[in-house]
C-alpha cells in the first residue's frame, strides 16, 4: 500500500510539472509566464498584430527587424485566423515550427526566434529570424600566406559552414549540431566527410562534447582544452585555425572540424606534433620550396629551444667545445658582466618576454613601435651597462625569431616556455642537463595522443608511407594516400597511375 501511494504521488508530481510547462491558453497568462522565465528583461518585445488576434513575443536585440516586418507582420496584419496551422500556411519564413512547451519557447527565443501566439490555441509558432551579429569576411590576421586564398573565418557559425561548403561542394559533407553549456547554450558543429572520416573518431568527439557538464563555453579554444586527451600537458593536441582552406584540406585527409558559434577559430582534429609546423602554403608552392620551408621551421624549433641553453652550458662547464678564436671574443664580451651565465640568460629572456607581451597587448601601431624601439634601447643600454654580453643578445634574438617562425600560435607559446627549464638544467648540469631535458620531452611526447592517435605520428609508430608529407613534402604524384593517423575509410585521394598519364 505504501509503495502504491508513493508511486501515485510521483506520477502526480510529474503530471503537474508537465502541465506547468505547457503553453497557457490565455494571452495574459502567456505574457506573464514568458516575462517571468526571462526575468522581466528590458529588451523583451510583446507586440499585438493589428486585429488578427496574434501576439508576437521576442527579444529585440536577437531578431532581424526587417524580416519581422516583411515576412511575419505584413502577411498577417489585415487578416484573422482561427488556428496556428492556418498562420503557418500564410508565412514564408525559412525555418518555422510548432511547439506546446514553454521550455522550447524560451530556448528558441534566446536563439533568435519570434513566438507567434494565437489566444486559445495549445500550440505556438517559432519563426527563426536571428539578427546577423558579427563582422564581414576579412583577411586572415594571424595566419597570413602569400600564395593561396586570403579569406578567414568569422564569429558566425552559419557563415563558417558556408565557407567550408564553398570549398567542398560534396553531398557527403556531414554537419552535426550539438549544444554545449547549461547557461551559454553554444551551438557546436562537428563537420566531417562521410566515406572518408572514421566514424569511430566522429563518435569519440561527439561523446566527449556531450559529456561536458559546464555552464558556459565562450570560445573554441576553451572547448579544445576540455576535449583533448591530456589536459595536463603543455603541448596542444588539437589545432586551431582561422583559415577555411586549411580546414578543408584537413577534412579531405579524413580529419574532423569542430566549429563553435561565436568563435573565429575552428578546431581541427586529430593532430600530430609535426603538423603544427606545416602550413597549406607548403602545398601551394613547388614541393622543393615547401620541403625547404618545413625543414626551416623545424630547425628554428631546435634553435629556439636549445640555443640559449647550449650557451649557458658551454660558458659554465664546457669551455673546451668552444673554438679558441671565439673563446677570446666571448671572454672579452663577458669581461664586465657581473652575473654567471644562467642569471645573465634569464635576465635577457625575461626582458624579451616582457617586450613581446607588451607589444601584443598594446594597440597594433604602438605595439610594433614598442617592440622595435624597446628592444634596441634596452639591448644597447644593457651591453653598455655591463649587464650582458653582445653575443648573448644575438643568441636571444635568434631564439626569439625561431619561436616566431612556428605557424601555430599555441605551439609558439609552448616553445617560449620550454626554454626556461632547459636553461636551468644547463646552468646546473651542463650538456648532461640538456640531454636529460631533451629525453624527458621526447618520452613525454611519445606518451601523448590526439583523439587516440599517436602524437608523434608518422615517426612513432613508424608509418613510412606518411613520411612523404611530414618533415618534407614530396610531389603530389607520390602523396596519393591519406595519412594513416586519421584511419580514413577511403585511403586514396586519387588513382596515381591515371594521374601520371598526361595524355
């Protein structure tokens, strides 16, 4: 008897909650409930349309006023209706649907819809006419290239999807919409190419996004940190780009694109370590030039990370590896410097990072002037005051240039930070410390993955076929296979035998 009573009480509560979520049949009750759920915000609009008996509810800042008057108000202002279905037949709005739940009404209004309410009806219409909030298409500011398209993504999800479809006009292009954030309710789109992308990988990304229990996502960079394999590592495992042509290139290789509404950066996954040093421009120039540029970037990586540490190790422990003529110059340069090499290096590295951060935070024109003038003035004054040597300034400048060569901003920040622990190791243990640091980084990278794919692919595990488009880029005639890292369903881009036939 007790269990039956408890069950009855639960069913009654569920029924009452359901009734409270239904659309009120009275206009006054509908207005009160709508405003209550939106906290009586000042930007709520409630308009009665002539003598039609129809009331429109919306948030004024989120709807297109031109479409509201042209496509909704004008067709119904001089008519009378007795049902919601008849109203729907008179409207030419692209996206319109019925609902009888207040929760759906509130969420649709926050997404840019207008509620069309006819008193006495159990259903309302939701006409989606969002205002186009965002900037126009522009050049890519952070990923510039000389050869290739120049357009960049914007903060609009629909515009970004349109840019991708403009490059890949394929019916197999799949777009799956999800909502993330209990308060932000951000629209997130997973883009892939059916028949190429691994469905297992699509399922992994979908599950990770759906399992997020968070109140808000404001940018795609935040989402990338939340769904990557290891959030504790300093290395990024998912790439961010503002270039639609680069995203399309990844999609054609079997990768996935994740677009967050309101963000101008799109996530590409999975990624390998070496891909952070590649650009699409490498494919737009001759393969010899593209290979040279990639090798130059990887060389700049080692120069930026290890050059200052090698200087500290040589001057602290290993004078014998320095040629005698250069040793004399070094001795004369450091004759007035009162600090040991490790303190000297840390001092200059700290100054460089201060100048870089100041230049990034100041307005563009002022920031450029600050970086150039500040570097010259502080560098010259530091040498004349005896705080550092001329040779270390050259080394620090080359190391800073090496970090700027990296196409990825997130990986460039990693390179900036890695220098400091290596300088400490070199100052205490010399070359042995540098080797300990290098081995630690190598082992750490070997343990990382991106959506389950090895982060050091194609070198570990060795996939020799993918070496053709990694540190170097061989001609298109031999790079006819998609990378194994993405586990593509269709392994081949084209029939290489037919591609070689020019007749």
